[in-house]
């Protein structure tokens, strides 16, 4: 009886061992199957991700800024003097689809291309656009005062000098040729080193006192010319007193151009 009980207990133990072995074998088969599936799926997923990335490559932000810089350099190449252009940086996290066609670039709000401006950069093929900020400085040799010049003083070349400066910061009309100021005089005092602004000057006289002038007189369809002497200074359009050199008669005449006046008889 004892031997039978031992034999029965042995058979039960062996059955439990076999059952555990079957479970482990089934688990191994399942794991092997899953690993094989993953090995097949992973390369495909990677390929899909890669192809998706290649299908929509991003625009090189620095290349975009370079194209905007080249646009401004070409647009300002005929400007006098020299130009300095600075394109404001963009956020490097900005993502734009690469443009297969040339970018469309145009200034916004103003067209003088001086100082701080805004550019619209557009890719019509991809349907996106952004705005860029840029600063443009133009440097020219500008006429400045070599010395302090009092009010109502005739301008001479010895009073002037040329100095290169950023004209984008000048708000008033300025001069680049000292000869253009010949004969002008100051409306207000000008300090040494200051830019000679047009608004601080009075235009050169077309006629100065003591000048010899040509008098034009219109009599019907007949035009008469005679010599005269200016008794007053004046600019074009002013009425001044003129003495007829031949007769000595003093007339009032209108200045029509430098050294030429007209009277009505």
C-alpha cells in the first residue's frame, strides 16, 4: 500500500512538471513570434518616417536671410556712396517647407530702402510667407561746416568740408557737392562740424547790387535789349531797381534769370 501511494504521488509530480514545461515552451514560441513581427514592422515604420521627412524638407532659415540680403544689395547697388545692410535674425525653431521656386521678396510700407524697413518674403508654391526686419545705412560724403558760420554770411569754399556719414539719419536735405553752395548765404548760424542743411541757407542771388544786367523790354511784338546796372540784390522773381546805363533812368524790373531782368513799357 505504501508503495502504491508513493507511485501515485510520483505520477502526480511528473504530470505537474510536464505541464509547466509545456507552458514554458508555448511562451517561448509566442515570444519568438512577437520578435519576428517586430523585426518586420520596425524597418517599415522607419522607412515611412524617413520618406515622410524627405517628402517635406524644411527651408534653411539662414539661406532665406541670405536671399533677402542679396535682394537688398541688388536693389541698392546704384545708390550713391556705400551701403551697409543688416538682416534681423530669425527664430531657428521656425519650420517652413522648402520652397521649390525662387522666393518672392518685396519691401512693405515704404520703398525708399533707407533706415529700418520690413520685407515680405513669400513662397507662392508652398503657400507661406513671413516678414523680415532689416536695417539699411547709406554712407555718403556730405558737406559740413569747417568752422562756425554766423547768420546772413555769404558761403565760401574755405568754410566747407566733406565728411562721410550715415545719410539715413539725416532728416533735412543736404549737399554732397560744395560747389552747389556757391553764392548762397546763411539764414541762421551754423556750428562747426554740423551738416549744411538746405533749410539753413538762402538761395544765391540771381542779381547783386552793382552787377551789370541785360534789360529786356517788350513793346508790342518788338523786343528791345539794353544794358543796365542793378541797384539791389535779388533772386529770380524779385522786383529790383535797375538803372539804364545809357539814359541813366531808374526802372523797376523783374529778375527772370541770372543777370537778366525784364521791364514792361
